[in-house]
C-alpha cells in the first residue's frame, strides 16, 4: 500500500514538473480557483491532518495555511511559489512516511474526534490513496490546460 501511495505522490509532483510558478498558479475555469499549486498545498494539509493530527494525535497542530482549520484556504495559491508549496508538502509527506513506518502495524487504531469514530492506519492510507487519485485526475486536466501535456 505504501508503494502505491508513493506512486500517486510522485504523480502529483510529475504533473507539476517543468512549469513556472505562474503556470502552477494558473486557475482552471471560472468560478473555480483550482490550480496545480493549490492542489499541492491542499495535499500538504491532507497529509498533515490524517497522519499527524489524526494518527499521531497531534491534536493541537494547526493546518499549514489556516490556523482556523479551513482546508479551502490552501487552494488559494495566488501568492504562493513552487518553493513554498513543495517544501511544505514534502515536509508533510516525510512526516507521514515516518509515522507509517514507526507504527506497529496498519491495524493501529486511534480515535478521530473530528469524525467521532475510530480509524485504523490502514483506513487512513486507503483514504489517502483515494484523495491522491481524485486530485491527480484534476491535475491531469489542469496540466493539459496549462501547456497541453497529458499522460502519467
């Protein structure tokens, strides 16, 4: 499961390869403000929320871009740079990998207060796979809109 998750993380990065900051900030179609850089920022928040805040129980840890816990803030990459967004995302991915690697098993179960239920590390990793695959589909369309590049 970890190899598949890393494949999808690498796919998102690959969709951004060779683009300028301006191209990475290019939004899809109105009224959407979605951009490739916004997706990278969003995935940093998702990695942090599921692995650090939920599995590792770092409940006082704020989101990267929103102390109020608003995931939508990350999508606004209008003043962001590749360096800023990718540094945050890669830092969160490394934390996620560390947490997963140090867990006794994928059956590790914690209480997720936000959802008022228990979750296993396995369920979180499955959720992350689904999150990346969904957003990589968005990234396909965004990249094609920027410069016509398609494919994995």
